[in-house]
């Protein structure tokens, strides 16, 4: 589908994906989720649906996910240098985000919720594709 092949649309999809992911992670880092607020559950489900939609069209349909996670000899459009820069950027940014997240958890004396941990794992996997999508 050519919906997100336009540069502006691809970047918009990436930003919306990261905002939805950030909302999901931040809503489950505090004790908001344990209070059983219906609005939090509804907005988290909505953010998850937006996350899935933007992932599908921004990373899956454009091939960004495949470019960063598989190496097909002779068919890869990425050079080794581009892939190395994307991975270096991604894991540098992820390390900083993870340190801040863990510091927050330690200072607030809370245990991370599984949804926040799953969101961080997802973030680690999409960051190289975010870098490549932004450079396109």
C-alpha cells in the first residue's frame, strides 16, 4: 500500500506511533492503572489500536521493519554502514530512555508494570526502523 510511502506521511506515522507508545508506557508507570479508572483503560486501548495501525502502515508496509531485522544477500537495499548507523543510534537512544525509566522506578519506589516493560521492548525493536524512516 502506498499510503505511507510519502515522506511527510511516513514521518507523521512514525511520530504518531511513538506518541501512542509513550502514552501506553507512561500510563502504566504510575499507579493509575491500579485505581481501575475506566477512562485510562479506554484511552490505553485506543492508544494500542493507534499503535498497531501506525506500525502496520509505517513499518510493515513500507519495509522498514524487514530492512532492519533481516539481511538478504544481494537483495538488501541497505549498506552495512547505514544499518550500523541505524543500530548505533537506536541502541544509544534506547539506553538513555531505559536509564531514565529505571531511575524513575527506583526513585518512586514502584515496580514496573508489564505493559510498560513490553512497550520498552517494542521500542527497542522499532528504533532502528525509526531512524531509517526519518532519514528517507
